[in-house]
C-alpha cells in the first residue's frame, strides 16, 4: 500500500505552536524544499491566519498567500473552512462564503477541508456543492469527540453520507483535542473505512497526549492512506506527529511513500532558526496528562485561554477553569470540542467561575447555540441550564434571529466603489482602520535575510575586525542607523 502525506508545517503546525503568526519572510526558506518534497497536499491557509497577519502585523494576507503559492508551485494547496462562517464565530452571509472560496481558488488554493462539529449534514452538502461548482476539491471532515453521544456508528453513518456526495475528493478525520486512544481507533477507524467504500481517507490527529502516531499506525492498518504531519520543529505537543517519525514508521511497516527525505534536514533547520529569531517554542512530545480526556481542549485553544486569563490577572484560575469545563460541556449538550464550540464551552466555564453564579452571564454565541442557530445540538441541553439561558432578556431578543443573507451588491454598497474582491473580503472580516493600516504600510516583507540575526552578526563581525571598516551606516525612509569603532 502507498501512503501519501499532507504537509502541515505552514498551517496547523504553526497554528498549534505559534498561534498562526508565521509571516511570509519566515516561511521563505522552507518553500523550495517543501515544494519538491513529494507531498500529496500542502495545507496552507485559512481565514484565521488572514486575521492574525493583518491584525498583529499589518501584513497583507493576500500578498502573503500569493508569495507562498508562488513558492510552492506545482503542489495541491489547501484551506480549511467551517460550513457556517469564514471569520469569527458569527454566521457569515453565504455570498461572502462563496466569494471567499472563489477568490482563494483564483489565488491558487483549490482544496478545501470543510467541517461542522454539529454535523448539519444538509449545510455540509451545500458547501461541498459550492466548492465543487467553483472548481475546487471538497474534503468534508469527520471531527472526533469523546462524548456519550458520538459513538462509532454515529461517525461511520456521517462518513458514509459524505462519501455519497458528488465532488468529494477524499474524507478527512480529525482528532483536534488529541483524545482518540488506540483502543477506540481500532474500532472506529475500520468502521469509517467500511462505511466509505474506496474513497481515500485522511487522518489528522493532534499529539496532545502523545498517542497520535499510534493512531496513525492503526489508521494505516485500517485502510487510511493519507497522513497529516509536520516538520519536526513544528510537530508534537499540541501539533501533529512529525513527518520524520511517520515516514520511518511507514517504511518499517513495509509501505511505500513519495517523500524525498533529503528535504527533512533543511526544512527543520529553517524552522528552528525562525523559532530562535522570533523567540518562539518548537514542538516537543507531550507528557501524559489524564485531564485531557475530561476537558478535551484543543492544543491551540489551551495556550490562547491561558494568555487571556493572564492578561486579565486571572492566570491562577486556569486549573479551576479546566476542572469546570467537563461539566459545562455536558450541560451544553456535549458538542465536539473544536472551533467554535470549544471556545464557547471554555469561555462559559470562565464566566461561571468569575461570577460565582453559573449561567448568570452568557455570551451571545452560547445563546445562539442553544437556540439551534449553529445547527442541531448533539444532546439535550441540561433543563435547568436551558431554562436559565432562555429566560434572559438577550435570549428573548435572539429567539427569532435568522442568518443574515444580504446580496453581494448590498454588501459592496457598504464600501468604496470599485474595490477588489480581495479588499472587500478583508474589509468585511476586519475593521477599516486595520485594513487602512495595512495599505499604508507598503510592500510585504518577503526577504528572509532581513528576518534573521545573521545580518546583525555580519555587522558585528565587520566592525570587530581591526582590518575592516571603522564605521557603518544604513538609511531608509523609515529609519537610519550609524555605528563606528573607536581608535
């Protein structure tokens, strides 16, 4: 059997470890090696990455995407997309969803993994059709959760339905929280394989409990032929298994692959250097923590939640939040703990602890969720919790809410005439002030030599050499610097 690999260093690896903060010039050095490494697909982007690049750095996300696509020419490139929204947690108008897909395809991203943790199957089918009609490849996702609601039959039935849809290129299984155990994998993954016939199956497991590579072996034995991995510095912990480790395992099992292993070292060296320069951490195998199976927080959200608590002087309450999350998750109907529902559950646990009066304060998103506006709730919400939420004034205001569906012309009328689809989308996603700051910043920085300390080291060496120059100066429209060596 031949095993293909889906490369995740540039998307989920850096999302899980670095909070989606990988910039164009930081990716540059890895692109020539990733381009020719032999990956089946390279997962590249998503609306969340657009938001972080623009909001944190005023980097042009479309220029960033074009730079990455050009550096990976000849590869199938992928973006993730929730079925109900492409930015934030609120439902996005369908015309914006359609335009987002069409514009990404225009820029060279043609594969879309589509997920809906509430399994609104008609909506998922609709989005598969949208992607297919736009000329893309649709890859619907089975999102795993450890609950009393989602048994093997539940997941297999949904996979079977997905496999019947026209335009589905493959089916993708994700364990975002890293709570799938090999024992469960040995029953669940064969059930999905049996239910889906011959369509290719992909496996994407986060290594939060250090069991993902074992689940990958079970998956391959069960007939899954595409594994999601990342370069070792971008792998493990809240990220995915490393490509290096899984290629070795696949070869040991007697299977073939198409990866050029000579690319491993330069790609890993590049990301290690980026991490040093930016003061970021690289992935390390996680220690076993049994609490993971209770709270089921995705790795990326764990770091974000800690940061937010610390920002408000509540970092010491994190253990209490972890302890509260399992109860809140069950009370809210046992949603799969992945975006956006892991955020809903985590924030509600924080509010319950801060107020001391559970559900006396509830976000609009949770109100929408219990009202069914995000899709079918997996299990009944606890009656006392439901009564408390629905009796609030805000719930009464939102009771009859429907998803806004303006036309594209109506949305365009809110912005300056003649703006491009690309600018329209980012202005819809972000504030005008943020987009204006991006436009005022000028060309995107892509030269990786400016991203490292090697330039500084070279200057130091130049000035430190008694035979060399005695002064050094640089001047640009943005800054000037001059140094000299004393006699």
